[in-house]
């Protein structure tokens, strides 16, 4: 999944307006213009499409954590320049304050079965012997499961058009 795909799915799932997205970036102490947000949301074949960089997605996810859970005291986390699916998954888990059972329920809604042990491997440090890389399919199904929880009526029609 590209950063733009992840960004689009989060925006749709949580029904975020462009102005709200600008505010979310501001929570992470990053300034973006509404035009920039619009360019990130364009389809890949559109001439106005702009690829979202890792640091930009990380800043959005950091702001999303503050948006959902409240801004924490002290300096805000610095957006990572290298981002992988495990980090995106972890940031979404924190933002949504999800426990393992909540995540497993989201996967079940998406028709994707995973064990608790497999799930915990995604949140381990890369140096841990049981660490497992989060593949695109896992992240895609997690986002779909969350979408099915929050927008049950719209999810069925949009998932077939997004792929």
C-alpha cells in the first residue's frame, strides 16, 4: 500500500474533511495547505496527484493520535523519515486506543483470521526474535475492518470501487 492509499482510507473511514485534516497536521506541529491535502487525495493517474512522503504520513498519524486521544504534554513526537506498515499499524492502534481483542474483531469483520500471537508479533521491536513484518494485506484488512465497524452501510460499496 502506498502512503496515499493509507491516507485516503483513513480519511474515508473517519469521514475527515480537508479542513479537519489540516487541523490534524497542526496538532503534530506541521503546517500544510488545504491544496496539498487535496493533491494527496487525488487518484494516482490524476495530473494533480502528489505522492505523500513518509515524513508527511508520519506527521499526519502523530496528529491523528493527538486528535483522537488529546494532545500530550511537552514536545510532540518528531515524524519519522522511514515508515513501514508495522509503524502505521502501531500508530493507528494507539490513536484508536485498541486492545488485541478490538483489533481481532476488526479483522474478523473483514473476513481475515489472525491469531493473537500473530497479532502481537507485529507490535514487537524489529530486533525481537518473534517480530513479524506487517504485509500490505494485513494492514489493508485492518483498515477495512475498522471501516466496516464505523461505516457499515458505506463500506461494502466503497471497498469494491477502491481496489
